[in-house]
């Protein structure tokens, strides 16, 4: 007999499931797509709370996820590393960013460091943050889940009602799928397109948020580099747009000239599960009377950054009602 059914095998579903297994729960995941076909597999995925509004819960979730991923990196968990990250701006931003608390080495870039860059920037910050290679990490999380006795069921649900009776507790980690499953019109896609190129030897992550030509980032991984990106609010288009790809390559090469001529190894599009009003992480006693239901969805551009913190809260909500 199962204790918990988790809907979704993205980073939110898998971390929730693993966290609940740690409490001794027997858990199954039901998912329309396998982990490597989710939005989570497309994520860049650098710790950084982008595309989510500031708030005490977001600060706490991102801080505890930072700590957990740093611990995993120190333990040489495959796919997780700590990497130097630079955030560059065209406007000078002297105020310490709101998300800075868990980052022990956050510092402003010196004028001399800005002067060395390939293009002019007014300001910038440097810090060390966890970076996750999602195809490796999701496969690892799935292995750990299965090794601990978990079951993965591939099935697209039309309603939450379909899983009633499977277990006493349901965790809804269906990302953008919750728009239909919960009729949640606040949930909407923010389309992200990336280009993957062979890594010419880069080790520092870079991002420029206020580039008038588009949000630009260069995130090196072990063998490739993720180049982005786009934040297309409300777009459901999952096809790669060649013109957008050219623009990404142009912007990233201007930022890091070493990328010129790098072999393209992949092009991906993912739909971030953004939600007006922020992440929905709460117990719901109304929808499936007699079943404990906890929603954990709507993480926008920060699902990896918030994942382990949200998994802790999910476990606490279930513990509080069991
Ligand atoms: C280009 C790009 C770059 C990104 N970069 C970063 C980054 O650097 N840092 C960061 O923190 N975040 C980043 N993100 C955001 C991050 O990818 C998302 O916030 C995160 O993947 C959301 O995880 P999730 O598990 O909620 O959703 P998903 O990964 O979408 O998983 C949802 C799961 O629910 C299942 N599901 C949905 N509907 C149903 C249904 N009806 N029945 C059964 N199963 C269902 C799906 O099959 C899937 O398994 C990025 C995203 C994109 C697209």
C-alpha cells in the first residue's frame, strides 16, 4: 500500500518524492513525461531566484536549497558543482540584491574588472553558486528514488480525481500541467529557448539581465555551455526558432568572444511554469475530501533554485496533517 503519490517527475516532483522517502513514506510518482522530457531537463540550471517575486518564503526556500546543493557539491554528487557566477548590468546597481543572504562571497565587481570585459557594463556582482547539470542530476534523482523502493508510473492524468484512492496523500508537482488539473488560470508559460555549444574551456557563469536585445546568459557545464535566452510570457510555442537562436548566439558571443565558432550540440525550448501570485505550495482540504492533497507548483524560472526548500515544506505540510 502506498503512502504518497506524487504527480510529476520534474525537479519538484523528484525532490518532493525523495524527501518523503527519507521520512519513511512509500511513494509512487505518476507522470505524463519521464524526467528527461520535462521542462526541468531544459533548465540551465544555476542557483538564482529569477522570475519569482521576492518574499519571505522564496528567500527561505532558496536559502535552504543553496545549502543542500552546496552540501551535495561538497560530497561530489554527480551533476552538482559550485561555480563562479557574474551578473553584469548596464545600470549600476549598488544595493545588495534581495537574494544575496545565503551567498557568503557576494561582492561588487571592481571598475578594473569591468574594464577587462569584452563589452562595457556599468556594474556587476560576483558570487559562487550551485550549478546543476540537469540531465545528469535528474537521472541520479530518479535512480535514488527507484533504489529506495519508489515506483514510476507513466500516465497523463485528466483530473486529480483519477488518483484518489491510490494513497492517503497526493502531492501535486505537475508544473504547468496544474493549469488544467486545478483549473488554475494564474499559471502560465514563460517560454525559454537555449542553444548548447561545445565548451571551449569556460568555467565562469555570466548573465546580463538588462540587455535591451534580450536576457543573455552563458552557463558552462562539464562538456557544453548553455547559451540563452528568452523569457516569452504567455507563449506555448515549443518549436526552436532559428532567428531567436541566431540572436542568442550573437549576444552571447559579444559577451564572451571565446564562444565564436563553437560547435552547436543542441537547441532546446522549455516552458517555465510561472504563476501570478507566486508558487502555490499549500495543503488543500477541499479538492479531494478524505485525501491529503499538497500542491507544489508554479516555480517559474527558479524551480531548481527553490526545489529542496519546497520539498522540505511539502514534507512539513504532510507531517502537520497526518
Ligand atoms: C530555458 C530555461 C532555463 C531555466 N534555467 C533555470 C535556472 O537556471 N535555475 C532555476 O532554478 N530554474 C531554471 N529554469 C526553471 C525550471 O526549469 C523550472 O522552474 C522547473 O523545471 C519546474 O519544475 P517542475 O518539476 O515544477 O516542472 P516540470 O519540470 O515541467 O515537471 C512537471 C511534471 O509534471 C508532469 N505532468 C504535467 N501534467 C501532468 C498530468 N496531467 N498528468 C501527469 N503528469 C503531469 C510532467 O510530465 C512532468 O513530469 C529554467 C527553465 C527554462 C525553460
